C-alpha cells in the first residue's frame, strides 16, 4: 500500500510539472507596454513608420516628463521567429496587393494581440493606421492591465476582508503594500521602492462633495486637497499633498463596472516641499451606499520613468468589484 501511495504521489507531481511547463510554453512574454512591429526597414523609415510612432508612441497624458504610450520595437520579417511570436502585442505591416486590417487574439500564445496592416501603397497603409490606431491602443491597454493583475495575483495579494467590510468592495492589492494610515472612511496603502513609492488611497464622500454646483473638476481638486491636508503629510512640519497648480488635471466622464464615474489625471505636489508626481483618481458613484467611492493612485519616484507605474496602479484600481 505504501508503495502504491508513493507511485501515485510521483505521478501527481509529474502531472503538476507537465501542466506548469505546458502553461509556460503557451504563455506570452514581454515587458509591460511593449509592442513588436514586424515591418521592413524601408516602410519603417517612411511616413508609415512615422504614423505608427506618432499614434502608438505619443506622450502619455498626465506626466510632466514625456514618456511614450508604448515602447515600439521594430523587427524585419526575417527575424519573426518562434521567440518573437511569444510577444504579447504584435503588429505586422505588409506592402502587397491585399488591402485591409485584421485583429486577432492568441494566434501564437496567450494572452496575445496580433494586428495586421496590408495595402498596396504607402498612402493606403497610412489611412489604415489612422483608422485603427485607437482600436489598437484600447485593446493593448486592456491586455496590459489584465497582465498586471495576473502578475500581482501570482506574487500574492492582501486579504480583501477589510475592504469588503469598510467599503463594500473587493480589490486585488499586492501584498507588497502596507497600511500607512487607516481611519473609519479612509485608507492609505503604500509600497516602497528603491526609487520612491507608489500609493493607493480609498475613501468615501457624500454626493454633494462632487456634484455641488456641477463644477466637477473644481470640486474634485478641492476634495483631493482637503484629503491631502488632512492625511498626506511630508516629514517636515507644514508639508501636505495638494493638486499641482501649474498643470490643470484632465477630467473624463466614464463608466466603472456599470457605475457612473469621473476619472481625473494630473500631478500632485507637496506644499512647502519639492516633492511631486502623477496621480490617477476615480470618483465612482455608489448608489447602494449613497456616496462616491474615491480610489486614487499616486506616485513619488523622481528619478525613474512613471508610465508603467501608472499602469500598475490603474490595474489595481480596475480590479475593484462591488
């Protein structure tokens, strides 16, 4: 009987290893916000390449230091081997008799986006690029947020019970975040890094704090600044976080898990201090609890790029379920 148990245990271990290897073999690879573009050098150095760079490597909104929306890596068709096919986001550009654009999921591995542009002339290729760039950006952003969430889950998450009890939500927060401040209707979670820190704020406020006089952006800035004055202080006396005055934040009306919401992107600064950085704020109308749930991510990392950190925070925020 003991021998049989050993054999069964060995078989189980082999199955687990085989399944893991199979998953690894079919999983896409690559850095966050990276696109592999398969295009010959002539087209890449023409207006076609310029259009791809203009649309897909445009500066990210809300960052004071210019960073591209995506990192574009150009490859010749001869280099499109099995390793390159593992890329999560691939664009194929071909100059031939077929005219059209295709978008396919999980062609060579998963998750994966493969977009194909094909046309006879440069002008036709340029038209296709301008016509479909927004679609490509949207698809890749969704894929990268999901990839971030998967990576966070793999590394380990904080217990959701506290957030369910306090705010009526679940949220996929990496275990690397520690609680900096917690009050009845406010939580500040912080992750330290060698270059600085990333932060998540959660709090609830009455409807009229956002909807008063319908001056939504002004009300959100006033709300943020009051929270900063109350909770987010620097090491020196008289320092607190506020919305940076030199850059007007961008406001978008959106939907968050079928709930009306306001998305605000901008920069924060520390009063009486030189600290600053970008923030991403969602004010989500929660009619069940008769309030707005506000969830914000902000970054202090003066010496490093912030694009991927913003995407990481966005992936945490968008993991919220009511």
